[in-house]
């Protein structure tokens, strides 16, 4: 009964959402509480993710007040930063304790803005089709990774990340094709740490997952992808309540059930995966409890303690250059 608690000792959660957030979608914990709870559980480190602001300053503040645990932040290149913005990345790398990761957007990627939808009489209808203003202002400035050329902005960002060996690149909520493109480009630029975000992993076939893993990228799976997140009404990114979405059209091509996740991990290999929580939403358990829940689920799928610790401790430590 106590094994899940034991397994998260030394664990690292690379996907923690802590307040502040939108008034319409408050968080479960503030950054100090998230760090204190992780420390009390015996975890080694957490990484804050903020869709509206770089989290380097947050990590700097927490590190000054909560000893006994490593905390990190980074930057998510959403539209509030102007999307693929080299100046924002350059600033984040030198702000507070410095960015530990650079991510290419969440809900303001073209992949997400073109597919987030409302349930209308049992049918998912894209928000862009319901609200012309959304298509004009949000879809038009959404983040896309060019597949057949390298823009000057993307070139500058990849060059910057490569100059900081301890900084890793996170693909963000992009399409499968864009994720593969970012992985291939990252290693060609000499970037030593790459993680394919859980949303993007769900767009990759097992063979495609093996391809990016073979390049050296880690594949993320979060508990929020499988337990309790999908049907909770809330705003993720947009302050307009009408842009709250119910589902995603034509997405998650290769996301299995939680039971099927075990088969997928075994097929590709646990040495290529990182387990995170992606928790922080008010209606859900705390991030620490999310990690404990996922450890318990993996035990129920007959993963060994060693395999679980590989995905929760060893792999994220390698990604963060802590080993």
C-alpha cells in the first residue's frame, strides 16, 4: 500500500501548474505550496510551467524560501509572447535563475487553435468556426513550426538553446509532424535535451515514437492526460468565457487508454519516457498526489519499481542535467 509513496521519493515532476492563473480558472496550489508538498513527499525537483509568463522568476523566488528541493522554470512561447519570439527566449535565459526549458506553445499553437471545439448537439464544432473573431485574431497569430524551411526566428531560438547545455527544448502542443521536425532540428543544432510534450506524443504512432526516441528525445506522459482532466469545464488560455472548449477535433490519433499506455511504453521502452503530473487545476488533486496516482497505476499495469523510477526519477534527472 505504501509503495507508490516510496516510489515518488526522489521523483521529478517536469510539469507543475501552480498559481497565479486566470480568475476564471484558479489553481489548486501556489508555487510555494507546490514546492513544500513535493519536498514533504521526498521528491527531488519540480518544474513550473506557466502559459502566460515565464516561470524563471517564480522558481527564483521559491528557491530563496523553500530549501531542500530543486525548483526550475522556463518559458512557453504562447501568443502572449508573440509566438516564436527570440527576444523573449533570450530574456528568459537570463531572468531570475534562468530558463531551464523553452517550449513552443500550448493552447495557442495552430494545432490547438484550429481544433479546440465546443459540443453542439452532440457534435464537436471548432471554436474558429463558431466565432469569426477568434479565427481572425487568435487562429491568425497561432504558432506553427515550418516543415520545409527554417525561419530566422526559429533558427535564432534553436541556436540560443544549443548555447546552454543545461537547457532543454519542449515541443509544446504541436502536431505530430511538427514535433518530429523540432526533434530532428534540435539535435542537428546540437541541443542535448529534448522532450516531446504529451499532447504531441499522442499524435505519433509507435514507429514515430521510436524514431524520435532513437534520436535521443524523451517522450512525456502525464497523469492529466488520462485521469480527470478532459471533461472539467474551465478556461485554459483565453479570458473570454465563450472560448472555453469541450474537446479537440481530430486529435490524439495515437493516445491509448490508460491500460493501453502500458503496452505502448513497453513497446518503445521505459528508458525513453518521462512521467509527469500536469496537475494544478483547482478541481484535481495536487501535483504530488498526481504523481502518486500515476505510480500506483503503473504498478497496477505490472511495471517494476525500477522501471517506474526510471521514468519518474532517472530520465527527468538526465533531462535536467542533474545526473
